[in-house]
C-alpha cells in the first residue's frame, strides 16, 4: 500500500476563492508579456547571484544517480503464493530485496547465472 498522499482536485468553488484572494492581494499582480520575456532560466541566473559552487549544489539533481542500463532492476508483474509473500513481508522493510537475493542464490547454485 502506497503511503503517498493523493492530492484532491480543486473544486470550481475553491478555485474561485483562490482567484478572489489573489486578486485582492495588493502585492500580487499579473506579469506583463514583456516582464515574462525578461525571465531567464535558473542555470543562467544562479551563478551570477550565489556563485558557481552554490549554484551547482542548488541545481544538482536529487535522489539516487541513475544506474547504467545493464544494472537497472526490471519492473514486472508476477504471481507468488500468498504464504510465501507473507513470509518475506514479515521480515520487515527490504523484504523485496531479500526475495531477490534468495532467487539469485538459487539461480547461482543451479548454474543458471555465472558465478
């Protein structure tokens, strides 16, 4: 079960209330086409504003670096017996990796994979 929160869609009434609040804010105004045309990408502006090193840190991609194609896991749909899945799940977080390790160990012991 995913723990990710699913955002709810904004209703027409909520959207109208948000637009009214934005319109009534004296500090908020719509930008003109000329102003929008002056915008520059962050990778151009940040080095000038905060310096090259800090800009590089701010622009660095988040998360794990991508693995080479031949090392990436393959996503697939497969069916296992319920008791087998429950046994691995009961071992806690990381159960899918342990299941992968068990399959790898079997494949290597039966000479299905190179050692």
